[in-house]
C-alpha cells in the first residue's frame, strides 16, 4: 500500500446515548477501518454544540464545522442513528441539514450542484427497536438531497429489534455486515 493515500472516513454519531447500539455498530466499522489503515475522523454529535441552520462558510463556525470540513476531503461518510419517532435522531438530522451548505448557490439549475468531490460513499448504520418491516427507506427518503450532493454510492446496515444498550451484541448479522462493508469500502 505504499504510495497510496489512505482511505479517509468521517463518522457522525447521531445517538444522544453514548455506547448505545448505533455507537456499537459505529465502533465495529471504525475498528475494521483502522485495521485497514484508514484515516478516521470520528464525531459524537451529542458532544458538539452546533446549529442545524448554519452554512459551510467562513462566517459560520461552530463545533460541527471541523466535521463538515473533513467531509469535503473524505472518501466515506458514515452516519449512525437509532430510529426515534419514525426517523433518524434529531442530532443527526440537524447535522444532515448542514449538508445544504455543500450545495452551490445555483444548485437548482446547475448540472454540477455540489461542491463535494465525486465518488464519495455514504453509509447509514441504523438501529431500531421495531422489526425489519419498518424504517428501511431512510436513504430513499433523503435520496433527492443526497443525489444533489453527489452522494450516489449509498449503503445501509440496519439492526432491527434492538432497544436496550448492548442488544446489538446478540445481533451478529448486523455486526458482520458492518465489518464486511467496512472491509470492502476501505480495500484499495
């Protein structure tokens, strides 16, 4: 691998609960990525003070700004969230709203509406208390915005039926899927 730039990953942890199930999925992804010598930028949104209404601009800086700057350079963006009231957590939604700042001012008519370089992968690691028949369409729901950002390479790993911290540990398929995805995306 000498001479190759290491894969760069930004993780935005959307759970308000430290060490919860979605954090544990993120931990598995991060451990696997580190083994592959990836460059990792890991942010727990619960620890940051930020406004969901800011822009990615020099005139608006808060504790989320370094993560947004890292996303511009990243090869892989990993979003983690439990499902709360039928959607991603408010923390993650607030951070995702800031992705609007990655769009050019003429994004509605510009054939290249995003300032983000092409080829990034977006990974959503999602945990939920309910069964797999629900909440499998978050990436589809946010698809139009993600398309405008050029985030066309999207991957979803869900763990269903996990409520209490640690439930994910008896959900080996989700953990295995996260590990396999991290290996595949960081191999180069």
